[in-house]
C-alpha cells in the first residue's frame, strides 16, 4: 500500500521479483487485480545471477563465511556483522562482467530450451 501511495498515480510500476512462490499467492493475485498499474516480472528459476540480493549473499558467502575459521556461532555472527558493516560503510556497485549481447544470447538459449515446456 505504501508503494501505491508513493508512486504518482499516472505511472505504471514494473516490479522484478524472484520466482519464489510467495509472490504468486491468492492474496498477492487479488491485490494485483485491484491495482492494475502494478506489473510483476519474474526472473527465470535458473538465473539467480540476475537477482542482486542473491549476488550479495553469494559475495558474503565467498568472502566471509567460506574463508573464515569460526570456532563457534558467536564468532561467525561477529565476522558476518563486521563484513556487513564494512560493506555498508564502503558501498560499491555490482559490476556486470557480461555484455548486453552475451546476456541476451544466453537468455535466447534459455527461452529456446523452455519454449515447448
């Protein structure tokens, strides 16, 4: 409801969501029917790299959790919190390593594989 109030009424709103089932519940569908200017677009199941939140958690896992030696849960939690604090204090953008053409080519291959599903 807050998003509906914050965005000017004459604009359509396109939301990119992961493919998680909670975005497709009857309550969500009912809300979307009552708010037709909102359009959900779902990332393909096998494309977690498109989801920036998953990418961030991947970095946390690679840079902190896997490489650390944690003697107990408290030490692990402390290191995770320190990593998050550093990330927030020194934010940096995610840098895409593929060109738009490479991404579109991969997407075309995926769509070709699922077209008869």
